[in-house]
């Protein structure tokens, strides 16, 4: 049996309570594999589902999942003020868990790597959490570096020797064990060409052998209201027990808002400025209220603190914004010689990039933002900095009350790897109709 971490250290966490229009006790039950920080889970929760388990290997992401599950439970109990106490450091998470008996919420998260040594134990752990009940949906997607164009370009073997190429086989083992009516497999568009198409063809064959019809589309999150151009494969599988007969139609968003509207209420700060916590933060941003990003019951702004930068970076940032204001993107080989510190002037020339606030979607947020902010420069010349954690979370449509655990680098990485909750909710709301 998989060794469960001790209560004090394990970020193991069942969503006991969720806001939903569905009838209590009849919520579709969902398992989130390779869960990350919970972007997919958040959307399915908002669509009225119950997440019976998350499996994720990153400790900080597991902690973020645990915190979010506790948030939803407290929200259902009408105890959101207790969550605020945790954010403000006035109460520990363990104290909240003990006070409100939220051990099930904590234990819905299993912090473990999925591999050949433990996947059977993980399956057994989820069966225990289900308690004999039926699992309706499986969601998730293995780490995408092995399939991404950039990952293959940077690896001397084109990622062909990367074990992550085959994690989908464990995903399919969960399908065979639980036989959900529907599953969602999310990944990068590069999956189509990875291994010259072999990986995608192989996984679909194995999914068919497991009893599922599959189809997929490459969707762009910007078409579903997310202020970011983020293309991803959404592969859906369904068994004969579901009501699905073909790939579902996910309704696109009729929107007239642009990216800048997600930032108008935030304090203006420069590089190295800002606060981890801003108390009594109130917003009049109607858009954020409408799509569920702001929460007037908490009035706390988290993680709006900018990275510090050296003078060289700040000068490049200024040049980048000036170029953007003229309708151009700055190229590394066009920089003055005194600002260059790389010999490579033929590849990755757009390593400095300004976020375009004037369009419906920024360029894609990726996990590399955890390394530096050069690819995510704020377009306000007076602020002269890269995006904060909270701004990045808003580009992904995470609610402002979503707390990302860990240091700043880890927070950026969790956000960059996530599925936008707004897109996830649209997918979930459609799929539950066919259970």
C-alpha cells in the first residue's frame, strides 16, 4: 500500500463541500491525475463536481491543492472568514483542519509520482477514497515537456529518451481500473507531432482497447474568455455507458473585453516593490466580479509583488515597451551591444517580450516564468517590471482568493503549468450533461 505521509507533512487532501447547483450526494465524481495546482479541478468544482482525489508529485502544488480544497469546504460551511485568517497568518492550516474536521479534504490529495513502482498502490488508494462508489470522470494530462516543440528543440535527443513520453500508459491504467464514463486528457499541441505522431496514435489505440471512443481538438483558451492565447489539445474519451456519441461542442465566449481590463484595479508598483499581502483590498472591476475572479467577502490581495531587476534588465524592459508602443516586438540582436550578455544572436531572439494589453489575449504563460520575467514585461512604462504572481494568475483566470503555496518561483511554475479554470469550467459544464 502506498505510504501515506503523516498528517503534519502530507499535502493529502476530498472535497467535502463545494458550491454547486447539483443535488447533494449526486455530484459527478472526478479524479484529477497529474493535477498540478488544480486548474482543471477548479473548473470541474465550479461546474458542480466532486473531486474524490488528486494525484500530483510536486509538494508545493499539492499544498496549493490542499489549501484550495479547504477553501471550498469552509466556503460551503459559511466560514470563509476562517480562510481569511489563514491567508493573514492568524491561523494555521492544521488548526483549521482540526477545528472543522477537514481531514477528508486534506486527504483527497496524494503527493506522489506516478510510475511503474506505485501506480497499482495509487489505484488502491483512490478506491479507498471512493468507498465503493462509482467514478464518473477522469481528468488530467502528464507533464508536457516531452511533447512540446520547445522541449524537443532544447534536448539533444529531441526528448525521445524522456520517460515522460510514456506516462499516458499509467493514465490508461486508471481508466481500466475505474471505468469512468468520460475522461479528459489535456496536453500541448506538440503531442500531435511528437514521435512523428506515434505517441498520440498509440495512446488512442490503448484507450480504444480499454473501451473508449476518443477524439480531440486543438483549442485556444482565448476563444473561451481567457485573456491569453493558449493552445492545447483537449482529447475526450467516452464509453458506451455515457450519453456522448461524438466530440462535445464547447461553446466559445462572446466577449468584448481585452487583456488590460484584468489589471486596472491593481496597485501600480515598480520592480522590487509590492506586497505579499494587501489587506482591505477592494475592487470595482465589474469584469472580475462577473467571471468570478474577485471575491468581495475576503478583500485580500495576494502575491502582487514584483521581482527586483538590475539596471541592465530595466533598460531593456524600457526599450521593449517603447518598441511595443510603436507596434513592434524587441529582438535581442537589435539591442545596443552594451546590453547584450549572450553570444547567440540567431536563436531565441524574442527572449524579451512585452505583454500586449490591447488585445483579447496575451501570449502564452509557461512555466519558464519561474526562471525570470523577461518574457512577461509589463507594458506600463512607468511601472517598468515583469508581471507579478497575481497578474500571471489572472491571465490564467485563477480567482484572487486562490492561494499558491511555496516560494515565488514555485508559484510561477504552478501557474504556468496549469489549465485555465475558466476554460476548464466550460469543458466540465458541457461534459456533465452526458453522464
